[in-house]
């Protein structure tokens, strides 16, 4: 039996990858439910390697390229693309964004209106990344647990991991060299009067935001990035900036109901890329920064490969 500590997105992806290969896996999660793992629970769920390329290493694109197809075998993936817009005064931000990435189409106001009628007349130019996708992280992790259990493995909630496990995916709960925490804050809005069907990123020099539709008039709005390990509730400044940006995207959000706010701490290494580290007899998978759902499938496959190769060496 293979033991895994942590039922965040990384731990569950590794568990499913190993279970698919015929291994018996047990995942230990100290929290009583999936919702208590804040970083995975509050994520945007964007599978957007080309947008992330603007500020992330090239490896993010390489590792994230197959994420949508991997997730599509687990949960529903919305393959509607990403629309990147900027207010008229911030068109330089849009040009700079375009210069740092690729795989996009430049749109004028007519095409913006075709894709998102509720944004008609609000933006004259946009970038459209038609290969990008998004998913609902909360549903995705439920579907991960279901598939893990269908394959004969198990996820034990409310049960701390034993002192020694084969794989540790507990994020910030683990003391690893160079690992730091990056605080992210989000807001969940209910706004049935505004209809947006795909992820929209609004560029701004101070706080760019993204809006991810969850269906039925629900939108996830995020996210700040603060070098901090504080779990305190969302700050007034962050809430005002996020909500103000939503209003700038569409004034209809002025009538939205704030139905949830949240804070997550994202573990990250100095290069903001995840790592597989073997310490004693335990593999550690950690440091996903803001790319958990995008990079977890590829990293889970890499870790499963390494684990099986090690087992073969020991057997011989």
C-alpha cells in the first residue's frame, strides 16, 4: 500500500495517477472535509498556460499543456478560452501582455461582443486565448475522490497522516528548504443580471483580476498575491480593489451579492515552480504557487514514474 499525506489537489492527483496504474493507495487528510483545505478549495481552477506565461517560467507552459485533457477524464472542463481586456487608459498593459506570450487572437469590439454580449461596447480591444479552459475546483476534487475510491483506494478524512508516509503533499504544513507562503484572497459573487461565459482577465497596473464563471450567476473573483503567511481574513483594501475591478469590468456587478470571501496560502519555491524532493524515504511534492490545478497532473505523472522506478530498483 502507498500512503499519501494531504488531500489537496496535489495529493489527490498523485493518488489517482497511482491508483490508475494498479496501486493500492491511502490518502490521509487531517481536515474533516475537502473544504478545509483552503488553498485548493479557493482556487480559480484556470487551465491557462499561455496567460500564465506572461509572468511565469517557460516550464509552466510545458507542464501545463496537457492539463485540460487530463482533467477532462476526471471532471467537467469548460473549454471556452480566456478573454483578456483592459480599460481604454490601460491599453499599454494589453500590448505588454501580448508581447510576453503567444497563442492568442487579437480582437476588436465586434468580436468581443460576439463572444461576450454583456461586454459589448465596453472594450475596444482584447486578446482571446481559445485553447485555454477552466474547471470548478470544488467539483473537481470531489470527482477525484470518487474516482480514487472507485479504483479501490481510499481517502481518510479527519485522520492525521502517520509519522512516515511514502508521499507528502501537505503544502505549507511541511518544513522544506526555501519554501515560502504567498497569500491569495478571493471573493465569490452572485450576479444573475450579468452573463459572462468564459474566464475574463482585466488588466490594471496595480491589481489585475480574473473573473471565472461558476454557472447560475455565480462568479469567482481573484486574486491578490501577497508575500505573507497570515491567515487573517481578507483585508479591506483587497476587497475594495477586487470589487472595484469587477465594477470596472461591468457596472452590473455593482448589484452583485458577495456570498463568500476567502484567503489561501500558496506554498512556493524561489522560482515559483513545483518540485519533487526525496528526503529520507519520503517523496515531497510541493511548491505549486498559483498553478496547482494547471501543473498537478504533470507533476503527479512525474512522481508516479519516479516512485515506480524506485520500486523496480528495490525489487531487483
